[in-house]
């Protein structure tokens, strides 16, 4: 680089090596990339030492190296040099080619001459051919090989653009230019006609390939001032050279300045490989490379764009209002920059790379778009959940609430997705919307199932509460219509629950099949409750039978406790109690929720109860054993799944039941006999008759003498008083001997005390002590009366307790209670 103003740089050295780095630095130094297609390239070629560099330096104010005439004529420019044309508008690049026909190259001259000429024709808009004026008209002049070279290499360009050839006639003579111009053009035409051409261009005129311009310059050494003046005039023709009508007016296939380096490198590479140069294909190649570079550059800038990074960070946290507009604006910026920088490249390539850039940019931002839609979907789903729950809490119907809020939420999502839409794409949110719709449907289904399950559970609890205790009570009661009552109860409670249930689920708008299935499920549950309760009660049937037996056996028809006074028919009562227990066993043997007749009760009654009163002959027993109806594990006319207690189990249970209730019957019989003994004060009837016959005289004596009666009455009162005061019955409670000893020791004090009280009462002035004793005696009497009532209750209680396992000592207790009862009655009579 010789001058910073012209930035002269060797583009290709003498060995044909392309200086890519130098070219890139040159382009940056002269800011060529910003010129677009508003630039021109001017090349000069001609014989060695013909003053090419000198002409370029004067014409374009460049600083190409010039030959030193004092050192002799030799090769000055080696290879190809370029420089910036100072002060020329538009930007113009001067290209100085190595001279032809030089002795330094020798035989290689022709090869490099053709390569450099082809390169100049492919790259330049204007090619200046420097030639001596005295060579015009000569058959073997030096310019003819040069022109042949130019025309021959032009044929190697498949689709060459129209290049301007400016013939610069150096060291013009007195012959006017008007006379030289026709001769030069004629020579050029002859050379063109003589050059071999491909079949496609055999008849193509020279004007289709070249614009020919001719100018002449004075001798630089002899007429320097005149030379500079003529050069200054020629310089004016290069101003605005790319305008229509200018020297470089044909701009077909021009490469944008930003791709000049790539284009020049590829052209020289093809030329060096000795290949034909296809300029349209080269143009497409350059456009492809450069447009791709621009696209990658813009994509990289998009990746680091601050606005995009902020938008990306924001969308990670939640929905961003105006997301689509912001993202579209960012993408538009880089697409516009691409369009501006790639506007001068091949349209097809430019558009293809633009689409590629747009596609890559959209692929890059697509994850953010999907995240945005994900936020919108999540927010919409959460809104739906919250609003649905609120509506249900306010008592709104489920189906209507789901319909309303689904429509509202989807509309809101559509607005959000429209706001997030990127205008450069046709991305649709339909898939996300469909997923949102599916999520809403799934949540609605989940809530519906949950609500229905809750409603169903509540009604099941209601049914369980309404059926469990009543069914248990009916089983324990063991009435005649146990199962009909249970069926009636089941039907009533089930239908009431189903009616309420239908009202509760009306807002769900379920299909008939689902409603019918749920009703049936509720009915099945109610039936299951009854069945489970029946099985539970069947598991404790023995206890229930004993309780039933005890209740019937120990209570009369008015449900009052029985007192075994000797008048009761224990056999009949026992039969009734066992019959009631058998009825309970029959009820618990099978589930009878279907109104189907069965013979369970009759079979049990004939096999277990009636056989006790049947004949007991050995022949009958053998016959009975051979046809035992309970020797089976199933009941006739009863489904196996409804059997609770098999016939064999019934027989075993009845045997155990009888064994455990016999003691209760025995205790009742014993209590009845004890009562009879304790209350039998009169002598036998024969003794009474004997007393009446034998004591008739004494009785008549008493009737005749009333004093005897009075004396006997007084003796009775004294005896009664002594009986009460000394508690004779209580003293003998612990045995005869202890009772006699106690009575003998207390007899005299008691008699004296009694006489004293009688004397005081006779005087009408009872002492305080006497009063207190009297009150004490009255209190004792009242206590004895209460004890009498308790004793009566004790007898009944002892009878009931005996049914669950009392001991033989209960007989003594019963006898003692009877004795106390007799004593209390006697005292009451005495009072």
C-alpha cells in the first residue's frame, strides 16, 4: 500500500497468487462495502513500458509505481494492482495490469496475459487499451496480439456483459483523431472477424460485446502540459460513469461492492484452473455466498439483540402483553437490514436467502412463542378451575357453569394468542387451544366425578344410617313380618334417597344411561347394606336367640317381669319362647329381599320344635334319621348366595341353644316350687277338717266366753309385737341354734320394754324415748315394706340371671328372699 488516499494494493502477484487479505483491507480502507452497486472498475492493459501506470496516476490521482526512464526500459508493474480513484464519483477502482509482450516473462507471457485479460474483462466495467499511435495501420503491430487476446478470452465468458473498450492512443502525431478512428475501428473489426468463435456467436457483431471508444493523448515527455490537459478532459468522462449513457452504462450482472472480494477471488480461481467462466452462474454463486453471509450476520445480531433478550427473559416469567408485536418488530428490523444489504444481489438468490433467514430467525424465537402460549394455556386453565369452583360454591348448575366458563376462557385464550401472533409466520395456536380444551374437559370431568362421588357418598351414608339400625331392630324383634317389613323399609328409604339424589344431580345434565346407572348403583348399595347387616346379625344368631328366649320366657304379655308363683304354665311359656327363637333363626337363615316363598320356617319347626312332642319310639326315630330335612347345606327355593345359615348349621345352633337355655327353665321351675313352699302356711285340707271336727267343743267354749277371745287377741298382739321387735325371722336366718340363743338372751328385756311402753301409753304421757322408739319402729316397718318390694323384684331378677348361667346357690338365695318376704308381710299385718 503506497498511499493512504489511493490505497494502491497488489491484488495478484507475479506468480498469480491472489492477495485476499490485502483486498479485504483495501475494501475496508476505502469503505467500498457501503457503495452497493454505485461503483465502477476501470482496468488498463497494454504493452509493457507503454506508460499505463503513468496514465492511471494522472487520470485517477493514484500512486501506481512508474517506470524510471533513466534506469532503462524494464517491467515495472508485476501482476495486477488496484487503487482507489481519488476524487471520482461514484467510487471507482483503478486496476493496473502487467504489461504484455515483456521480455521478463518470456514464454509464460501468453498464459498470464490471457488470464489477466480475462480477469479484467470479467471484473471491470471499463477496459482501457493503451497503444502507440504509430502502430495504427500496421499489420504486425503490437496491439493486434493484445486485441486477439481480449477477443479470444471474451469467448470464454458464457454470458459476458457488455464492456466499454477505451482505446487510448499515446503520443499522437499531427494526424487528426478523426482520421485515425476509422482505421482503428477497421483493424478492430478485422481482428474480431478473424478470431475463432463458438457456434452460438459466429455471426454475433462486435457491438453486442463491446462499446468502443477512442481517444488520443499527446506525448507525456515532450508535451507534458498538453498531456495533462488532455488527461484532465478524459478524467471528466469518468465522473458519473455508471449513469445511463456513461462509460459504464451497461450494469448487467454487476456485483454489489460488499461481494466484490468474494467475486474477484472466485473469478481468479476459475481462471487459474483454466475453466470457462460462466458469469451468470458466478453471479448466482457470489449472491449465494454473500447473501448467506449477510443472513448469518443478521441472525447472529438477532441472537444478541437486547430487546430480544429482555423479551425472552420476560416471557420465561409469565405472559407478556404485546408479545407478538414486539417480536415481529425485532424480526422486521433484521429482515429490513438484510434487504438493504442484499438488495443488489441476484433476486432469486436474495429472496431464497431471505426466506432462509426468516425461517431460521423464526425457528430461533419459536421456543419463546411456545412458552408464551404455554403461559396463556396455563393461565386460562387456572382461571377456568377457579371460576368453576366459585360458581359451584354459589350453587350454580355444574353443566351450565362448565359451558359458560369454557366459552369465556377459550375466548380469552384466543385474544391472548392473537396478541402473541408473529406477523411473519402463519403459526397457529390451534394445537395449544385444542390441548387447553382437552385439559378443560378433563378437569371438568374430574370435578364432575368428584362432585358426583361426594353426592353419592353422602346419600350412601344417609341410606346406611336410615337402614342399619332399623334393620337391626327388626331382626332383634323377630316379629312375624320381619322380612316384609325390611323390604318395605328398604323400598321406602331407597326411593326417597333416589328421588333426592336425582334432584341433586339435575344440574349436571347427565345422559339417561348414566343417570340410570347411578340410580341402580344407589339401589344396589342400599340392598348391600341390608345384606351386610343380615350377615352381621346372622353371625351372632345364638346370642340373639338366647336373648329372645329370655325376653319371652321372663316377661308376660304386658312385658312385665314374671314372678314364678306356681300358677304359670312353664311348659307353654317355654314352648312360646323357643318358638320365638326358632322364628328368629328362620328369619336369619336366608336373605329374603325378593318376594319369593320358601319353606325354611316350616322345615325348622317340624324338624326342631314339633319333633319334641312327637312319638319317640325307636321305629319313628329310625325313620326320622333317614329323612332328616336338615341334613343339607342348601335350602330349597333359595339361591346359594342368599343363604346365611345352612340347614346343618341351624341344627347345630338349635342343639347348642337348647343346651344353654335348659338351665333357665330349670331355675324357673325351682323358683316356682320354692314359692309354693314358702307361701303354704295352712295345714293340709284333711288336717283342717280334723281340726274343725275335733276342736268343735273348744270353739263353742270360746264363743260362749268372750274373755277367752279377748285374752287370745291380746296374746296375739303381744306375740306379734315380740316377733317384730325381736326380728325372729331374721335371727333364724343364720341357723336354728344361733337363733334360739339370740332370742333367749333378748326375750326378757324386750318383754320389759314392751310392758313399759304400754304403761306409759295407758297413762297418756309417753316419754321422749318412747316416742323416738315408736318412730323408730314405724321407720323399721316402712323399711321392711320396701324390702318386701325389693325382695319381689329380686325373685324376678334371679330368674332372669339364671338364663345366662347361675349356680345352684341361687336356690338358697331365692329361699332366703321368700323367707324375708313372709316376715315382712307378717309384720305389716301386725301393724
